[in-house]
C-alpha cells in the first residue's frame, strides 16, 4: 500500500472503485491475509478490525497511543466481533492495511507468555504428547497458545477476568503469563506491528490443530514462566511478578 494511504489520492482511488461497484484489491504481498483471516473465522475465532502501523506510529488518532497497531478500531469490538464470512471479506478488502483482533472468552481463550518461556513449554508439551492447539508468535516477544474457553462458571466471582487480563496495555508492567478470557482480545495472524513490513504476528502451529483444554497446558506454561521470571530480575533486583 502506498505511503499516501489516508491522503487525498488514496481516498479518491478507493471511492472511485466503490462507486464503480468494484472491491479494492488486497494489498500486494499480503501473504494470503484474507485466506488466513477466513480460516480463523471458520475455526470459530470471532474477528473485528484493528488499527495498523503508520510508519512507526499507530493509524489511530490518539497521540502517543500506548498499544500502536494492537487495539480494535471500534469501542464496540466485543459486539462487532464475528465469524461471518461475508462481513470479514468486506472488512478485509475495504481495509487492506488493517490488523484484526479476535475476542476471547466467547469460543476460545488465549494463554499469552514470554516467547522464551513459550518455546520451552511448547517443546515439553510436544515431548509429553499433550495436545497443543494453534500457537502464534509475535515479534514483540510473546507466544500465544489458543485454547478452548473455560466458559462461564456458576460462580462468576470465582472466574472473572482481572484488570491485567482485560487490558492488553498493561503488558509491559506484567510480562509473565496472561490468560485472555472474557473481556479481552489478542491480535490474530497475520498482523503487523510498527516498523515491520512483513507479518509480525504469525502462526507457528496452524488452525488445523483443534483447540485444547487450557488446563492441560497451564502447568507447563506456569513452570516455564517461573523459570523465565527467575532469570529476568527487574531494576530493583526483585523477580518479575508471575500472574495466576
């Protein structure tokens, strides 16, 4: 996509295409973006459009956006999220630079861990013969394990997402395990972060793998995160906190 995206010539070109009843083409070199998004929806992951990189900044209007290219474009993202093929095709083709998020806690959860801890846990899980579902990596140093959602327990107070799980912008302050469940979201591959031309969030285990029970992965992930945290002291000399 041209650096003029959002400028006068870019807007006029898109409007002309729509007036002629044509849909904008996918961005060149998108790596099968629409195909991957539709596969995610077919696997039951509800999607909604997200911001995208604008150079090293975010495409949103927020000055100093704390999560550039990693947040939904609409405040109504939870109700907007869908697996409807037609809607996702329209979004993908009319917003060829947009990233997409998937809303967690509806059909799936995501266990989100530091990349090094995730690699160690993934090796141990596969060696132990534990079923592992789709797994994505992000160039900001995270690994995402997609699982079934735990659902809504009878006692809501027992399993309501905490502030840490609901607000991805707290990532830098809490680098350990995060359980994205109800009220949260993650970027779904393929997605780009500021400064990257190629996808920064990508699958390392695809959607052909069925979603596992999150509890079957949890012990391996918490153990790996504990070792990772022990090797990464904060500037005060204390170990980074481990969530859950």
